[in-house]
């Protein structure tokens, strides 16, 4: 499994209100439905994060530190 990018981690932290992998997948999927066609960078980042989330189990997800950090 590929590691998450800094930007993907921040995106997931923002949308992780449920605290569960399934809830985060649902929130990102819903958010993706509101993106405009010209928001390709955010769409690609969301797709990448969703793919990685779908291929991991809940144990690995629980180890992620999903706290937004805006300084690299």
C-alpha cells in the first residue's frame, strides 16, 4: 500500500468527523460529488486517498494520526 501524502492526510483529517474508516470513505465520497469539473487536483487527491483507504483494514486506519497540519 502506498503511503498517504501530506495533502491527503490533511484532507482526511478535515473530513474524519466519524473517526472510522467507513465514515471517512463515505464523507470523502460525498464531498467528491460536490466538486466542479475544474477542481481536478482536489478530485485526484480525493480519489487517491479513497483508493488507499479502501485497500486498508480498520487496524491500520486506527494507527493514522489524522490531525490537520497546515505547515509542512
